[in-house]
């Protein structure tokens, strides 16, 4: 576990989820709120931001407390701040050729658009980079619903990746897997989060999919090689 330096003031700013969980456990641990903080971190429940976190040597001995916290983790959806939805798309002018990617992060009423491009790439690499950049923009572990129109990306992660890794990043035909660098980067970007995948049919009038498609296509123009 990574150690953090305690901030001045020793205060904790809790979300409604954090306050509810803290109140539930406080009868037994009112003298040790930091145990609650640490145990919740171990349980993978990101319910609040903590400004005073100390690592204690004895918290692992408190099995009953950890059990109660993990039980709470199973019902975290009741308190959760919701899912981040990530819409992604990639585009290429020629394949290979100049390409662009677009991503849209949605959380409650907040949105953030991301885009970028490369002068010599492929459509599949742009699809991968759209998801990668969207995930890498997240500041902490959250629950993410990824909406993509790329079967290549979705099946690659959910079906093919484990097989590729067992084969030493080789296909069934013993050929090197294409875009290994991006698959490995995507796997690392997914790791901290709870992920749900959703396939969206491209160019079917889906508003957010159309937005990220437009972002990706606009990024192509900025990725075109300069001619003299």
C-alpha cells in the first residue's frame, strides 16, 4: 500500500457515502477513524477523499472490522456517486494514413472532451488510443462504462487478450499480435477501475457516438503531415 503524508489539520472530507459508512462502523472504532480509512482503501471502495491517511501496523489483526467493511463494499452502489461513462471513437484517412481519436467523459452533468491524432497510423490504433486516453484522464479508481463502436477493441479486451498473453503475444497462426504496445497500455489503464463494456453501433444516430466520431475526424486535419 502506498503511504501518504498526512495533511495539515488532520481533517477528512467525506461524501454522503463516506459519512454513512463511517457512522455505521464508528460504534466500534470511534477512537480510530484512520482504521476505517485504511480498511476502505483495501476493500477498494473509493467513497471519499482523505486528507489525513496514516498506515497502521495493527489494522490487519482486526478481521471483524475488515469483514464489515467488505460487506459494505458489496452494497456500495447504494451510496455510490455513479458511473463515469466513456464514449470513444477512432478514424483514419486511408488505412494506414493520418488518423484521429476522440473521447467523451460523462459524469452526472459534467462532460470532458478529448481528442488527438497521428500523421501515419491505422484506424484500429486510433480506436485503442481513444479508450486509453479517456481512461488515463481519470484521476482515481472509479466505475467506468466504456461505450465503443469498435468490436476490435471490445473483443480484444474481453475475449482475445488472455489468449494472446498465454501464447506470448502471438495469434493462433503464431504471428505477432498487432498493436501490442497499445494493448499492454490499455490493459494497464483498465486495471485500477471497475469496467463495464457496451458496444454501440456506429453511424446510427447515437448522440454521444456521433460526437466522438466528429472529434476523431476533426483531429485528422491536425494530424496531416505538413507539405512544403
